[in-house]
């Protein structure tokens, strides 16, 4: 059990971020043992033949299903939405003393730890460069094709959690992060196997990172030199690989089948082109219905680069929930 002790300043400085390289690292656990990640079977199957030639054994060995994972393999996000190019640059720039410290600890925490850590302790610079190159190649083949979907899913979770914090305070936020996480008046308890510690945050707050690939329970980063972090399973992981969500019958009768389907699928930020693809609509039809929903206060849009992403408002959420 890890306990983070909060002050009012810590609550004010608690923030959310999405970590592309963190998702990359945790996705390796699904490759290690698909039976532990049954929700991601559609994604695992899509990788057939696409990873040939990648020697992933080294990377997979650094992400055991239980116990300590080296912190340096997933640098803290560069911003709220994260960027894989920034993450890889940060990985390559990791101080070698931090790499060595992590791998020395790793060697003491796992049965095969000394064997896995040996090349890292002998040549940390070379191993770090090789890992970064491997991560970059793996990202392009395995994660980049599905990243828009995963990122939208994670963004939807952040929007939901931020609303809960604004409307109900820390109890509403932390009480909804899933099993293994609990708020106890002035401190946050996170159940982490094989680890027991209590930390005063000293005014720096906690970084909350939703994950699509951490499906079995939360994880923490609490070592000196790192922002205290809680990584938690994003809500609704079972729906991540669904092509589209069915609209409730009552909603379809109220709005019409197509418009109800559009509203239902705005549970995560999506562009009109993505909605059109998910629902087999023309781009013009999707745009027409999104505009109507926006004008009615059921959806809201924000610009993301060259696209505008739309998501349900609280009123839209309530209408879909019935």
C-alpha cells in the first residue's frame, strides 16, 4: 500500500496527463500474456505479422506483471496530452546514473533481475540507445495506427475525472478511480503489490495518468526525483476496440436513429470524419448531426491541430444515460 498525504496546496496542484510512451510500455504486458489482457485481444490480433524482425524480448523483460518496473522507460509526459517524439527524446536523454540506479533496484526485485540488469549495468548508454530505437520502431508498427482511438479514449476519461473533481472534490475524484484506490480524508491510498510506503507530497501534488493498457490495477511512481504519479485504468476499457456504441432505444426514438448513434459515440472526443467512419455515414451527414447536437447544447467542440474534436457535454451524457 502506498499512501500520499495531501495538503490543500497538493490538491490544487494535482493534474492529469496522457503518456504515449507509458501506453507503449504497458502494452508490452498484453503481448507478454494475452490471457491477462483479454480486453485487448482485437488489438493483439491486428499485430499479426507486423512485429516481425523486432527483438522485443529485452523491452518485455523490463515490464514484469508484478513488482518494480524501471521508472526511466516511461519519462513523465511533456504536457497534458503528451507527445511520443518528446517522450522518446526524454528517454534518450535520461541521465545514466538514473538508469543505473533503476536497474540496480530492478536486479533486487525479480528472480531474473540480475540476469536482465547485467547488460544495463555494463553498458547503460548503449542499452538505453537500443531501447529507444526499439520503442520508436514498435510505436510505428503497433501503437501509431491505433493511437488516435486510444488518445481519444484517454482524453474522454480525463474530461470525466476533471468534472468529478470540480463538482465533488477529492472524494468524488479519487473514489471513482477504480479498485485499489481510496481517499481517506487527507491522504490517498493506492494498493500496490509488494510495496508499502507513505509520502508527504510537499505541495507538488500528484500526476494522474489514465491508461488503456493497465487493466489489472493501479501503478505508482514514488521514487525521489520523479513527480509522484498514479497510473490508473481508464473507465470503459471494454469498449475501447468496439467500432461503435449502440444507441439506447429510447434515445433513438427521441432523436432519430442516426442522430442518437452520433451522440452515443461522442463519449470520447472525435472528429466528424472519425464519426463518419465508425457509423458508416458520409462526412456531410456526420457533420450535419454533430452541428445539430452542438446547437442543442448536447455536444461541444474544440480545435486540435487541423481538426475539430467533438465530445458530449454533461447534458448530453445525462441524455444518453437516460
